[in-house]
C-alpha cells in the first residue's frame, strides 16, 4: 500500500509575501525605486550570498547592507553579535561577479570594523541630516543616543533642536563617547567619497554653534 | 533616505548647503506606528503595538512641510499596518514631499497602486535570500499542515 504525504503551506511566510510583492511592483509600468535593506546578523552572515542571488533574480535591485544595531531607538539591546565575518567578503565577491550594486566598499569597511567591536570615531551626519519622529511627534536626537529633544508640534521646537545640537556638538566630530559603538551605518557611515563633505559641513555647523547665533 | 548614487550625491550636497545656511534637516523619518506583524529577533519596536493617531500624523506632516523638509520616510513598526497609510502617503506627496517607505514587504500586494503612484523610494527589509532563514529572523516561521 502506498502512503501519500501531503505538506501544505498554510501561512506562505513573510519572505514569499515580500518577494512576490516586489515582483508585482516591478511588473508595473510605473513603480518606485526599490531597494533591499539587509541587516547583518549572526543568523544570516554565513549566507549573505543568497541576498545577492535574490537581487539578481529580481533584475539587480540595489542591496544596502547594514550591521545589526544594538544601541538606541527600537533595538534589542540584549542581542550579541559574535560571528565570523568571512561571509561579508564572499557576498561582496559574488556581487562583483554578478555586477549587483550593493553598499559601497568604503562603507563595508566600516561595517566590518563595527562587527569586530572596534570603536569608530568619525564625524557623524545623523543629527543634522535626519529627524527621527515618533508617532506622537517626539523627536529623538539620533537613532543611537535616543534622547527626546521635544515634540515637533511644539511652538518652540526649532529652538529646542538647535539647543540640543549645541549640547551634543561632539557628534559632529565623532568624539561623543556614546557614538563609538554606534552601527547605524545609513546615517553614520557616508558612502564612498562623501566623508570629506560631512567633515566640511560639520565644521561649518560647529562654527555656527560657537557663534552668537546659538547663545 | 538611502536611494542610489545620484540621490546620495544630491543628499550630500544638500547636507553641506544646509550647514552653510545653519538650517534644520530636510529628511524626516516618521514612525506612523509601532505595530508590526513580524517579531524580528533584533528589534524591540513590535513589543509596543501603538498605532499613530491619523489627525496627529497629518499635523506632523503639515509641520514638516512648513519647516521646508524635502523628504519624508514613513516607517514603523510596519507602516502598511496603519489603517490610513494610503491616505498618509498621498497627503505627504501632495504636500510636495518626496516619499520613502521602509517595510517588511508582507503587505505590499494590498497597496500596489498607491505605492506605484506616490512613493518615490521603497526600502524592503529582507535579511536573507533563503526563505527559512529570513522567516526565522522575522520570528514568524511558516506553518505547515502535514497529512498522511
């Protein structure tokens, strides 16, 4: 007697839903620019090449890699990254072979440094580039420090923002101690060739802070 | 907002100009909710499934427009879980903001038209090309029914 085993997928899984959704968007004549954001974790570091292959299957969607961020807003502070990072290099080699655009080599170097638990001291552009706002309007200093500056709907919010910048001016030079272990690469690690722009802009900001406009 | 190389250069030039003018940032990351249909192992946001008040979110978008912001990123939690997300996207776009969204991608099929029409940049978080690894990271494994 033959026995038939039937395996039915009741819940298609979040991966299938996401990939099918991207394919549906790409099939439309007008669609947004689409990119994949991949967080590097213990659980996926040995198989990062699979993301490059997925990008290839999707026609070469840009993949932005960022390391797991432990500190700051919304992150699991109990997560410990402790893996061999050779998977990062294999992934980069495959992306090069397939000509898939991924995070720049300069940024990947900083990500590797972060994953090895080495301090990163460099001018940050998070505070003056982005404003991180909660559903209630509360504005955080940045993703890592997480201090609430005030509410964006407050009448004096603009003044609060400038005062908080003056208070946290060390972020502009990268010398704020809380920043050393920050891995929020999107805002902290400029892509290739842009570091000098961040450095120059931050020096201009510092000059403003030292001027009467902030006193 | 990440975007590709041309936009990155533009963003960096804007960053420098902003510093020269001592102006506020131009790039807002607005969490429309904390709710999420995934429970990612590296994230804590889903533990407080708060949905932002729609009227308040409209007010925030108004304020950002008045403060001359150019970009808004709608994220969460999972932004596509917000019951008025389509309206929020259209509202932000009509205010002249360039709209980016960060999503886990699981609900894209329910919002295809509004996304195609009004979203400039869509960031889909996918942490592996291997379905099982990805779904395990999302802490939302697939369920199977097995019968013999």
